[in-house]
């Protein structure tokens, strides 16, 4: 299914390149019209991260929504999962997050949530795309029916209380020194405050956004700063969020990074022991390590794989009754609490396990040995995956693995790159296979 604007996680691209004020205006109008249902006064909540371009996109979206008669409630910088939660809590007809997640500051994006707090289905996004392209001039609101816009206060406190309530009532983090890296992004206020209120000794980094430094040498995609600070402060644990706080990685007391696959194992085993696991298994993507799958099998739990993208993980969870799912990148979805990935809530669940078992994070969060996994990306134009030499290289690689590992070659849903992932028990073989495919792609990706 080819879509013109939407990718695997909303609309994303270079600010003033792909994401222009004109496009944002049209998205506001098309999405607003799509969710005008009934005669009540319609409302949309709009949050954003800390990118400079957020001001421009926010203003254009407000113009679009108000022009079709929707009232706009502006949240300011807030995590993506907070916007999803507030969409439901405030009985909004639509929620919008302006963010490009873990991308550099000069990218931005528009994520949409329905009134239930869930990301939109492919079919709804296709309908919005058709409205964007056909134009909505004849569908604009009459002068007396235009929407209003206002900024609202208190939303940070609402999210902090929501996050704290995901822990047992008497749970305290007293005695834990926690380093939190907010990636100079959307959670720079709420995450440190919530940890402090829970009793932790908090060391916050990545909490000085200037419009340009989101995800720059910090956050979950560049966790070296977190590791250094954990060692420097002799902290018990480090938590790194990304720019919109929907993903997380953890650093143990030695500064070693723990990825989303290990976190899924930690949470799934704890919830199983507590009788909270809705199904005997976890939903993850094709990128999750084979070591996780083998570990879960030893626990008599299954690993169900979906295409890459937390929306596909969530769709399978909803359809089949799972309540734990996520990605190795750190998108963790705990559907008992959230309707989308929430890096901070996932981190709180890990902290609860650490407090419960009373062991260092290096022991509490190391549940299995990951198989060697190599991931490389090749920028492309055209259709290199259709090239006969590329296809031949992929077929040869799969034959060499001979069932003792996994190979995945796929276009990214958010960038013009092809991801090549190989894993198996023999690291040298995996490296040779991946490099061979990368070479073939590089030759034919121009």
C-alpha cells in the first residue's frame, strides 16, 4: 500500500522541505474534517517537542483546525504518550503531536491520534490524504462557526500523576540514584519531576532545549552521555528517552546499555510472575533479537513478530489480547496503561522490578545473551531492491545462514534508507553476509 504523506509513524521529513506550513495547514483541515462527527463543539489537543520548527508547524495546524470549526487546546512541549493520554482524558476528538521523534532537529513530523488515544489506521490516513490532495475549500466552516485556540495549564501535572499511578500505591524510589537523559526533548520537565516526587535522587541531563539540540549527542539514540554520567555520579541506573519520549534505553550501574529487547524480557517475566500477563507471550517486531525469542521460549512464553513500527505491534496486541509489546529500539507498549509507546512509563516498570528484587540493574535487567546482530543502512534513490544482482546477493546470504540465523532487508518507513539486518550464532558469518548485501545495494542504490 503506497501512501503519499504518511509513513510508519505519521508524516515526517525536513522542516520547510517536506513539512511545510502549507502541508500542516492542509493536514489540520483534512484531519479536522475527518473527525467532525456530530453537532457538538469539536476540540483537538496539540502537543510538540522542542524543535525550532515546532512553532511554525503548530501555528499552521491551528489555522487549519480552526478553519474547519475545531477548537484547539495547545499543550506546549509534552511527550507523545502524554498527548495520547490527554486526548482521551480531555474527551478531545483528535490529538496531534508535532515531532520527528529521534531524528535531528531539522526534521519534524505530525502524528495523529483518534479520540481513543490510538494512532490512526491506514484506512483513516488514506482518507486524510485524499482530502489533502482534493482540497477542502468548499468544506470550510462558516464565519460564525470558526474554532478558537488557547494554551492550557496544568497538563504537566496531569501526566506526572498518570505516570506515578502506573506503580504500586506504596512504591518509593528512595535510595536509588537515577540519571535521566531527556534528549533536550519533550520530557525535559515531566520526567525529572516525576522521579523526584517518587523519592529518587535525580540527576538530570539533556534538559536544556534551545530548539536545535534535541537528540544531539544525547538521548536514547546516543546513550554515551548517559553512560558517562552514570559512572561519574555512581548512580544505580540511567534512563535515556528520545526527543518525544516514546522510547527508552537503560544504563546499568556500570554504564552498560540495556536495549528494548532486554526490557521486554524484564517486564514480561515480572508480569508473568505477578499474574498480570494477559497472554502467554510478547509482541515485538522482526528486528528483535533471536536471543529474546529463545529466552521467552524457555519461560514458556511466545514471541510474536510484526513489521517494524510500534503501530503494527499495537495493532496485533489489540487484536489478540496481548498487554506487553515493543521494539528493540526501546518503544515499549504496556497497554494496561497506555495506547502508544511510553518510554518513561516503561522505565518506571523496570525501576519497580529493581526495587522488588533488590539486585543491581546489571543483574536485574540482563535476562539473556543477545545473538550477534549487525544492522547497517544504505541511502538510496530508485528501486535497488528490484535489481537482479541485489536479489541474488540476498538469496545467497539466506542460503549461507541455512536456518542458523535471520536476515532482514527492508526500506525504512521514516528515512530514504534501506536497513540490512543479519543475526546468528556465528558473528563473522553474519558480518560477511551483511557487508555483501550492503556492497550490492551501494552499487545499485544511486
